[in-house]
């Protein structure tokens, strides 16, 4: 028979204090949004001093990877709550990242596309040949060129090109106006610059009126699509820097991305907590110290998760994209001894500068398939291999059956229907369609 009564029970729980919420929010923010947030906090807190990294001391430890350890989030309990700040509006760079994620479902391809985005110069073009970039990234040049061809046709069209001629040609192509005469005109932009109309008409085999119409079309194009010629392109700034160190690697935190924060000790030492003004200054001091501790927690957590990524994906840094091993956020969280949600927050919008280029942390995670020898293979690695095989096709076009046979010879336990699903997911045409396209060209 149930009867009312008092029962005393002991339990442990984590109290989500305002300061802990602030620390978690800082962990998720990118450096640009975080810098803006710190500036807004400092405007309202006279004890929080921000110094430019140009003049701030270098506080990076000699061996930061050795300092990676857990922090107790409950120790961030001082200070007053400050509302989170709105991030700046989306930029062309943000829009391109979103388009890339939608267009490239395969992680290796997405990572390669983001790498090419980081290589764009102030005109939105690639200053280096694809063959050289492919060597740095550890990918076949034909695969990277296939990815670039897709990127050139994102919105706005004409980015990721290697020359002004190619940039204008893609834009004309999008308007379905890239006929043979236009190709000749674009191949002779030097004559256009010299205003050698007679030779241009001769090469294009056009009457003067038709040539003038084409010149009008050219003038309506953008040689720097999407980029303000008065503003330089801001390259991706990595949060972590990985460099070779003897037989291994050395990982450091890019502390120059954020302003150096410290408390105004002179003002803090002068406060008198017995007065209203002194009590307000004390609240400011508590808040400033909480911000500084939260920033340090963010630095150590990003370093810790970055170090675990480097440890588990070491073969990628040595061999390239094809060596990307299967890794889930849960697996990495277990290895780093953190919560899975912490991993998700850290990798969101964060980048690492590696010997293979500046890459998003998110690209190192993928699903896994079981190989014929009992080991696991990254689904992204399999998709990458399918794209490589198709990109390397000669006169013999590989059917899905042929692709399946080749992959099984290489040790992948994969069925034809999975190969077809992966191929379709990557936007690659069937073998019959590829064969017709090859004949047309």
C-alpha cells in the first residue's frame, strides 16, 4: 500500500551556469564571430582589455600537444551573464562553402573543393596549376580537375578558373552562347586589348556588326565574379597548424587569430568592494576572468581534439585522401575522452593548416564499410576510389559491374548496387552516357 512520505536521495548533476553556457558558446564560434563577441563584451566591461595579436606576447607553449588535458567546466562559475552576440551576415565565402557541401556529398571531394576555395586569389582564380595542387593534396590530378570543373559552374560562375579567358568562357557557356566564333574571340583577348578589330574579324570570320554584338556580350561579363575589386579576398585562417617534426608531426594552436585578453590589474587593484562602484568593478573583474578562462578552455579543447584527429588520421597526412580512415565523432570522443557533442562543436567551421593544405576538421569523419579481410574501409575512401577510376578512364568506359569487380580485387567488400548508389550520389553519369559523351568529343 502506497503512502506519502519524505525520501532523501543523493545525486550528481552539472549545473548549466551562465558562465558555462558562455564557455560552450565560445567553443562553437569561429574566430571571426568570437572576435566580434569579445569586442562587444570589452566595450561594456572596462576591466577586460583586448590587445592586437601584432603587439600581444606569444603565449603559445613550447609543446602545446603535451598540455592537452580535460578542464572541469564547473570551475567557470564567476562573472555575470552577457547575451550572445549575432554573427556577421553571410559572405560570398560562406555561400560558396554551403554550395560545396551540397554539391559534393563525398567527404574527400568536399575536402578537395574546400582546399581549392582556400587557394583562390583576389580575382577568384587559382594561381597554381591543378597538377601542382593535386600533389600537395595527395589526389590524382584528373580527379581534382573534375572537381574544379564543377566548382567553376557554381554561382557565381567563373570562379576557380585559371585565366581570364577561361573565366569569361564559363560565364558565356552558362548563357548558352559559347559558339566557335566566341571561342576564337576569347582565345584572342590580347587583340581585343589592342583594339585590333581587323585581325579579330579575320580570325573570328565575322562581319563588323556581328563582332560588335559579341564585344557587347563580353563587356557585360565579370572578370572577377562575385569579388569586390576594392576589397582583397580574405583567405581561410586555420585554427590549428600541423607541421612535420622529425618522424612525426607538431600541432600548435593559431593564437594570432584572436586578440590577446587580460584584466586591467591597475583598475582591479584599486577597487573597493565596500562601495557600489567597487562592487560593480568586482563584477566586471569576475566576468573578465571568466571570459579569459573560457578562452583557455576553448584553446585546450580544440588542441586536444585536433591532436586526436592527427593521431587517428596519421596515414592521411602521409599518403593523401585515399588513406582517410573510417572515423566517427563518437570514436574520436572516446579517444580524446570528451563528450561527442564537444567534438561536434569543435569541428564546426574550424580548419587545420597541414602539409597537404588548409582543410576543414569536419572532413576527417566518415562512415565505415567492412572489407573482405575483416577490416573496415571508409565509405568516403571507396567513393573517392570510384571517382578516381572513372576519371582515369581511357577508351574503355567502366560499367558499374567493372567498377565493382575492380574494387573487389582491391579488397573492398562491396556490391554493384552500392557502387551504383555511390556513383549516382556523386553526380556521375552511367557508363552508357559517358561513352556517348566521349564519342561526341
